[in-house]
C-alpha cells in the first residue's frame, strides 16, 4: 500500500477514474442568461429530507455564479450528449449556444436529458480543493423511457445498455 500522505495527484486521478460515473450539467438562470457546468460528482444523499450533493472545484468560476442564484437544475445526461457535455466543461465559449432547453423554476432543463433534479442550495462544506454542496430537491422528473446514460470512465465517455433496453 502507498503512504496516504504521499498520494500523487495524477495517480489519484488515474485510480479514481476507474469508478464509472454518470454525468450531469448543473444549470441555473443567471442574471445575464443561462449558466451551467458539467459535473460527475452528483450523488444522492438523503431521502428525508430529499438531499443530493455535488462537488465544484474551488477554482470553478461557474460555481460562484450558481451559488449566487441559490438554485439549479441538475440535468442527467444521455449517451448522445457527449458533445453537449464537452461544451459545458469548456472555457470561453457560449455553453448554451445551439442547446435546446426549457425553462423550469430552478434552471434550464436540457432537452432529451434522462432526468431533471431541481434543487435549492442547503449547505456547503469545504473539502480540500473542492466544496461539497448539499442541495434540497424541490422537484424532479425522469424521462419515461428512451435514451441510455452518458457514462464517464477512465477519462472517456461511453454508455450503458440497460438489461431491459429491448423491452423499453
Ligand atoms: C465529465 C466531466 C465531469 C466533471 N465534473 C466536475 C465536477 O464534479 N466538479 C467540478 O468542479 N468540475 C467538474 N468538471 C469540470 C467542469 O465542468 C469545468 O472544468 C468547469 O466548468 C470549468 O469551468 P468554470 O470555471 O466555468 O467552472 C467536469 C468535467 C467533465 C468533462
């Protein structure tokens, strides 16, 4: 085993990249238009009250904007959303250009997402170079059927075919 005090950041990234995750776009109505960022750190936390979390980097410039709004819509991305997702991680670009969405109370709901989780920020915990943001779910909806999820694994995008996909 490696000495935990000497974990190299690149090694940390490389090993954690073996944990497959879903991918979301956290989106809100900013004062000058829609704002959003890609995140694969979304996790379910609590049923009662209904809480989820995500972890923005302390270097994120979008997180302070989301924080100022106080509420956001978590869009769970589908397998065909790779290019859209890349856009939401890119700098110096209009992330919403050409992206279809509907306005919901908490933020933009991207077209063809797998689920929309509407949240209000409840709490924040500093955690190293990231912040753990705990958010209360105020509304939520899952697409009834259709697309496969976008999966992030070892730094690359893929998808997952549910066992019952043929019956959907
Ligand atoms: C698949 C994927 C997952 C990401 N997950 C996170 C995350 O959980 N937290 C985070 O701060 N950034 C995450 N990022 C990076 C941000 O999307 C991006 O670096 C950030 O939005 C940079 O712009 P900003 O300064 O506008 O925040 C992820 C990027 C990708 C492509």
